[in-house]
C-alpha cells in the first residue's frame, strides 16, 4: 500500500518552500520521546457551514528533535520501529468492529491535532504524532525526492512556519473509527479548505492509528481522493 501521493507531497511543498526557498522538499504531510496527549483540548474553529478547522494553537505535542530526525534519516532502525506496514496492507474492513466511545474520542483528537500541526506549518511536531516507521519513510522520501542535503532538509522541517488562515485545512466529516485489531484502527476523514470561497471536498483520507507502546500514533495516511473532478457521495459523522 502506497501512502505517499502526489497530492500530499504538493501540500507539504507549499509550506516548506516558504521556509527554505532553495529546498524543494517532497514528502507527505510525529520519537518515542514525544507523544500525543490524547486528553488535550483540541480547540478548533467552526465555520457557518459546520466545517471544523483545527487551530494551530492545538498543536501542543513535543516536536521531534533535530537529533531524532537525524537518526531517522541515517537508515534502518532495526528493532525500534513499529512493523505496521504489512499489518495495514493485510487489514480489511471485514475484520473491523466500531471503536468504543473513549477510543473513538482519543483517535479523533489525535487526528485533529495532526491537522492542527499541519495548519501551524510545524512539521517536527506533525512528525511527532507519527510512528517512527512512518516518519522515517516520509523523511527519507523528502530527502531523496528533493535531492536536498539531509542537514538542510532537517533544518527546514524543524523550523515552524506559521501559515495564513486561508491555507488551513478543515474537517467536514469523520467516518466511523473502525478497529482492525485491539491496537489498530482506521478512520476516514473528509477534508476541505478553510478558505471561505471553498465549498467542495478537497481530500478523502484514511488515517491508520496504532497503539504504539501505550501511545496512540498515526501509522499511515492513505489518500482516497478521486482523481476526477466529480464529488463522490460521502456518508460520515459531521465534524462539528
């Protein structure tokens, strides 16, 4: 299963080019040393249409350090990363059951915070919400895809760049939080631009979340957005 998509890579380029114009980084838009606080109040703003826009102020996870990012960029982390990719590839909806209310709340708050960190232009904190395996794959993809020096790329990723509110991403609906195993869930998220002039669905993503040694982390983000311009019918729980 390929989680790196052209659409996601372009989304991140828009944020990073403004930080270091000389570096064109291609990677998707967190150390076991910095996890998410699942009880954090995920403050968000809501538009008149009900769009939930995670506020950058809700991006409170400790960022991955330059040292940690450097370690991830150095190569395989044998024995220290969550071997989740094969598990995700083998998972099917037939295996799933709906999450209990507490798990659902924690998973959705994690997703909200990850989008808040994207809206903040803070990729070191965004990566702190990902498993080591997923963060490493994205980081190496950014370095290889851009041809940038690893030190420069990591410096760019580690430098927060506040984004104007019209570029923020909002959530128009959540799907059910489906448990594929006691530790693995999958959730559809319907995304839309926070730009007041935008009324169409921008992204349909499936967030894979795993209990990583007691901390919920995002193990993959699968882009399911149709390539054509048609707007598909979507059934989900309104975000607001």
